[in-house]
């Protein structure tokens, strides 16, 4: 499902114009991105959590040059679904 599919689905269910729904979804995603950039986690009850995970520094190999490189410590965004969300997906397996 793409963002356009989500916009169409929400517009159809709510009766709100697609342009307004698209702006709302864009604002929602921007607020999540901004929170994660600031190091704040986002918790959506019944859906899941968008969290910032810290990756430790590690040593890796550049295979083409046969050298070792150090990958510095960094943060990455992650999503953890809620237990009810996981249960619904598990129960719906075909």
C-alpha cells in the first residue's frame, strides 16, 4: 500500500477531500520525523512506537579496497508494533 492508496482510503471512509487528507497525512509524518530527529520517541496506543535506536561504533571491512573502516556511533529510526497490532496480523495469516 502506498501513501496515495492510504489517502484514497481515508478520503473514501471519511468523505474528506483527498487534498485535505494528503496534507493531514504529510503533516502527521513530518511531526513524527521531527520528533525522531529531536531524539523523542512517538507512541501511538494500539498501533506501535516509533523509537530512536543508538547503534554502537563498529569496525567493518571495505571488500573492494581490502581495508578496515570504523563506522561511528549513530542513531537510526525504528518501529515497534503494539501487541494488539501484532496479534491481529498473526491471526490474519492465510
